[in-house]
C-alpha cells in the first residue's frame, strides 16, 4: 500500500516498523501503532485507516507473505540482489562487499546464494545456534534437577554421568531403593583442609574383623594368628573442580566460576577433538574409571590423593569419582564432602546423592546458617545487566533470522526483563536520598511489561536452551575470528563486567531470576551503591526451609563444633518446626584443667579510661593510644606468641596508623608502634577478598551477612601465618605478635596451639551495623517470627509455601527481645571463634583477654563457651590483668622446671 505512494514513503514506513518492533518493543500488529507509523512516514491517517479496514489490502499482504516464504524469506530484514544473492539480517560491511564483488566479477550463477551470517567457520558458528524450543512440556521432561541451579554441577555433568552408567533420575529409574543402600556416614565441613584433617584421623582407625579367623571357627586357633588382621574402612571424598581438576589449561584459571565454565566448554558438542579435555571419562577409557574407583576405595584418601591418583592414571578425578557414589559399586561407610555439595539441593540431585536413612555429621556447624544463606543469596550489578543487554544484542543481530517460535518469544522476554532491572537501578542511582533500601519483586518488574512474564517458564527455558553459554561462546568465537564491527556493541560492556565475575553474566542473571520466584517470607531484595556501582541483591532470611529436607531424609543429623554457643538461634531459626524433644544437645568440657586457662575481661586502661569500643567512641586517638599501651604491657609479660583480634580491617588500619605517629609515654624517641615491634616481631593479617571482611560496624558501609570465607582462599594469610610461626620458632621465647581481624581468614580453622598462641586478645565486640537495610530486614524477620509465637503458639504459619504448626514447646518471647538476642548471638559466635583458636590439646595453656567494658555484662558473659566461663575472672583493669598474667605464666614455668 505504501509502495503505491512512492519508494521514499515505503522506505520511511519500513524504518518506523523496524524502530517500533526492535527498539521500542511495540506491537506492530496494532492498528493504532500502524496509523501512527503511517503518519510518521508521510501517509494520511484516513488513507491508512481505510487500507487497514479493506479486506483486499489484507489479502494482498497475505499473498506477499506466502510468496516471500516460498522464496526462502524467514525473517526481516531480507534483501534480494539481482535475484541471485539473498541477505538476511543485519550484516557486516565486508559481507556486502563480497556480494557486490561477486556480481561485478560476473559470477552469473542462477542458484540463490545465502550469505546470511557467513563466518570464517560456519560449522563452528552453528554450535552457538539455539535448538528449536517449541514445547514447554518437552522442556519440563528435560529438567531433572531443581530450579536452584548450581554453578558447580550442570546439565552437561548430568549427561556425562548418564554416559558413565550413573543414575540421575533417582532410585526409581535404577531399580534401587533405599533399603538396599548400606548405612553411610556423610561427614561435611567447610573447607577441604578441614576434611583432610578428618581423613588423617580416619587413617588411625583400626577396626577388628567382622568375621573371626577360620582357625577359630574350627575350635583351635593358633597363637597370635589373628594379630594384624583388621576390617577395611571404605571411604570416599567428594570435591569441586577447583580441587580435583588435573587439566593445567583449566585449573590455572583465576576462580571457581572460571574453572567450571571452561570445563563445560571443553565438553560441548562440536568442540574439536584436539580441543576437548583429554582426561574426560569416555567409553574408550572406562577401564581407567574402574581402576580409579578400586584404588580410591582401597584405602583412606584425601582430596589431594584423589588428584594425584587421577594424574597417575590419566583420568579426571572429578568425574571418575562419581560412579563410586552408587550403592551397588562400593557400599562406602564414610563419605566426606564440602558444604555446597551437601547443602545445595541441585548438587545432591546431580550427584544422585541419597541421604535417606543415613547419618549426617556437619562439622564447624557455627557456619551452617550463614553457609545456607550464602548459597541461596545472589547479587547482580548494573554493569552486569548492561553487559548482558549488549551481548544479547550482538547475538540477536547475528542469529535473529534463525530464531523460531519460543526462542524468539523468550529472548524478547529476557530483553524486557533486563531492561526493566536496568531502568530500576538507573532510577535509584539518580536519587541520592535512597542509595540503599529494600525493594519488592513487583517494583523490579514494573516497566517494559516485565510483570506479564512467566518467570518459571523463562528460567526453565534458560536452563534447557543453555542460552548463557551459547551467547558467551559466540562472543569468544567472533573475537577469535577478528570481527570488531560485530563485537563493538558488546566489547565495552564485556570488559566493564570482566572484573566482577568470570561466569557468563546471563548465568548470573538466571540465578537472580530464580530468586525472584522465591516466597517473600524466605528472603528480601535490596538495592545499594557498592564499589561495582548500583547493585541488586537477594538475601535469604530463612535457612530452615532449605535444610529441612536434609533433616527429614536423614536417620540422624549431628551438628558439631567447638564454639557453637549461643545455641538459641539453632532452635529458633534452623529447627523452628521441631519440638524440643526432637533436639538433643551435648556440651563437653575442655580437655584441659581449669588451671591451664586464664580468662579475664579488661574494662579499664592504665590511664583510668574505660574501654568502650562502641563505634562512636573507639576511633578517638586517646582510646587507640590506650589500646596500644595495654597491648604493649601484655606482650612484655607474655612468652611466645600473642594474637590480637580487631573488629574490622578498617579499624585495624586506623589503629596502626595512629600507633606509628604517637610517641610512647616512656620515651619521646620512639613511637608506640616502634616500642611494640621492638618487644615482639609484629605481623598484620592481609585484607582478604572474602564476603566477611567488610567493616560491618561502620555505618558508612553496607553490612553483609557474616558468611564463611570460601574453601579455597588466598595464599596471603597462609604466608603471614608461616612467617609468624617462623619468627616464634627462631627467637627462643621472645615470640611474635599477630594482629588479626574478627571474621577474617585467621579467625577460623587455624590452630594457634602451644607457642603460637600463649595469649589471645579480643578488642571490642563485633556487632553488625543495625542501620543497614539488610540488618533492618533481618531484625524485622526475627521479630515477625517471635510475634507469631507470642500471639498464637499453635498458629499455622507460612513456611516454604506450606502451612505448618509452630513447634510445640517453643517458648514465646517478646519480639524486640528476640531481635536483640539474635543480634547479640551473631556477634558472640564470631568472638567465640576467635577465642577458640588457642588451647588445642590437653597439655596446652593460654590466656584469653576480652578488652571492652561490655564483657562485664552478664548477658554477654553468658554467651561465652562453658569451658571459658569456668575459668573466667571478674572484670579488671590493665594493671590487674598484667599481674594475673605474671602469676599465670610463672606457675607454668615452675611446672616445666
């Protein structure tokens, strides 16, 4: 119709249609839109409306569409040149030049030549195309794991497990049932180093034989015939790719996500044989997999042993260890594994790990609730969202004409949703009065029609289609083949987000979409301005739901730890659905006699000033000077090593800077820092890049949940610890001083035994900042649960999508009191971890000094471990503490003599 009015008007109308469809996401079938587009192109409104209502015009459009389809036109834009060359989609200038050159040289072929998306290697490019996705029901059948996808275990992993003969559909598919599975003990801890310590202890176990010797059955066993006989202990350790990968091209990468993605990339269909991982289990090396299994079960091996065995046999220990999990293969008695493989449902499903009627032991259980929270929390930055939009744009530019049906629909939905999230963050970033706060999911999806999207179907599509990996793979492929024009739109955004994460940004967004589907009672969404810019975060508030399935499946769950006090949070926030009669606690005293421990709060400096390390008062130079002089007095009267824990890295940095410039009171020639370092060689814990190292007490910083550091942290703290230990060993009792941080890398899992820790000093109380949006949400959550118990102890409460009764026997408490209790418990668990670093065996001895007047508060003292409370003296000043130290260590010296 527009063509009858001239080619210029026709071209302008086409531009309006393109703009409305691809840029503004308008419905170009709407009559109102077509009228406005026609007017913008130069057509009269009445002319357009008449044409739209004319059946003849509609028939002409249908006939033209059918003719185009017969000519091979599958999408727009589509160009036909000299009838012999067809161009589909937006093309690079070089591709147009190739067509024009062919015409000029008189190629003369009558065969249509489709040059759309022609690349250096068309076959390699085809691997990045999306497979047809026409049926949601087919996709539903294809998913065998939870929507909570794991960055560690993927669909590719599950497919490989199937090829190895391993079940991923559960016992129903294999014909096995829980009754045939021998009783196992699953031992879980936070880090592989802790699991290695446990494996070393297992090697010391000597079990008597189950069956007596044959001679004894005959009635007359020869003397000493049964000596040396013992029952073998079957043990299997499971780990991540980071710990088990033996491919040097993969395991040298910077972090966990980069290793996972590279591993999966080397398995993708279409990867050339010479680029695939040579250690991957296949049908050709199935014998090696069996050899690996037999060697693993032959004796107790830790994670490093598995890596060495894999290198020796030339087989990937990460994948080769999977068949060993099956009950029919081994009947292991003990399985050791890190937190994520046990706590994350999708990881258990991918491993086909059944916990039914087995015993679960979780060590370092003071980390458990924070670990669950960390696994199911996710964040996404504005830079990552913008990068994903740019990358999707490049991918669509290249493959749009090949997209059909649901692929086209879901990609449009993803773009709308990403745009909606970007618009929200940009609007908050321009409003300086609200740079941090909570946000409802409906607000995040309020624009671009995102609220009409079915998130469940969209997430399922992302999982099945592997869109994130295909987009990332195409960008890498195009970059390798030097296509700067194609990549120009995504290059800047990709570089901007490179420092934030090595995982494809679309994968990060996929995890955030999963969080959008979580029940509002389980967690909250937050926005804030962080180092990486404006960021959206989802924080899980209720860990009970995700741990409940483990509890209900297992025969018994044992939470173990040396510093789990205070215990009330476990009752209220991890097992709120269980009556107290189902929970048994056992608290053991320390192996040392009370005389081997000196524990004392210090409430007053030598100057007579009270030690008050609240945020408002702790930063004064006078207070910092008093702290330095108190530490100097302690180290002058303590042999060997002294470890001091400060509330945060920021505060430690300020303290050291003040000590360097203030003079020592006893001499004006030296600074306080000089006096300290002259007394004992001094070492500072380096700041680690872990979630729990932020200055949570500073109102200017955003508080984070006190998550445990990752299993494989930086080597810098290890280097500091090695230097500290070497200094103590080399100076014959002079010792050394180590300045550390509560919640830092040296506050957990480190043994400051014997000379490494003759005295531990804790400065202040590491209370989180209660004024941040996250802590306000936590407090509100705790108060709401307490209020529900107080108003109606037998009420049905929403929990994980189900209604359930409050556990009988739970004591109702005032909501504000419950919030205060939770707040104090978080603080004291961190303190108890620090003081637990000293005294590691029955012959050890040490002093523990708690420097803050608030340690005199009965509520705080009551939350200390029982073995410390037994030896805890009354509060006193620095002079009293020094006197007690002299007496304590003099007594130990006399005992050695």
